[in-house]
């Protein structure tokens, strides 16, 4: 009887860990409807995604410094653009959002964001370094 209790606790802990690990292996995923809305980032960056694929950006960084942690460089983009949500990736990867912004100093700019968590509950972010994990995060503001 004494051994049954510890074994039960170990089994329950293993099941909880397995459930958590399976969710994290899934990666961040969302639908366009779940991502539509306003998002805020550091330094006054704002992004509004609409279900029709259009977007409005204010103070959106288009370049970052090479040092760690990276910081946004000027110029920043303010204007309209478009966005598309990539198909859900294989397990373990966050779903990507492709942004096409207007022109900054005569050339079109773009960015690739990623979805953090199920339905974007962890926000969306621009990956800045795969080596260090540096990100430029956006949190839902409405």
C-alpha cells in the first residue's frame, strides 16, 4: 500500500508533463480571425491586422541593430499594408505571418512575424535572432 501512493503521484506527474510537452510541441497557431485586432509593441509600435488581409502600422521597426539585444533603428514605418497568415506548420514551429508594408525611403518593406501560443494568446513577435532567441514582441491591445 505504501508503494502505491508514490507510484500514483509519479504517474500523475508524468501525465501532466506529457500534456504540457505536447502543447509546446505544437507551436504557436491561430486563425486570421483570432489575430485580427490591434497589437502594441515596444517604443510605441502599433499594428492593426484586419480579417480582409489589410493592416495599418504605426512606428513599426523595419531594421534592427546588430548588437544583442537588438534595438530598432530608424526609419520606422507608419502607413498601410497587407498581411497573410501562412499555413499551420509542422509540430514544434510557430506559425508565420507575412507583412507587406508600404515604402520606406523608396523601397517596399516587409517583415515576418510569428504566432506565440494557441490562438496567439502569448502575442505575436518578430524573431530577431535564432541563436539568442531575441524577439520584438507585440501584445494584444484590443
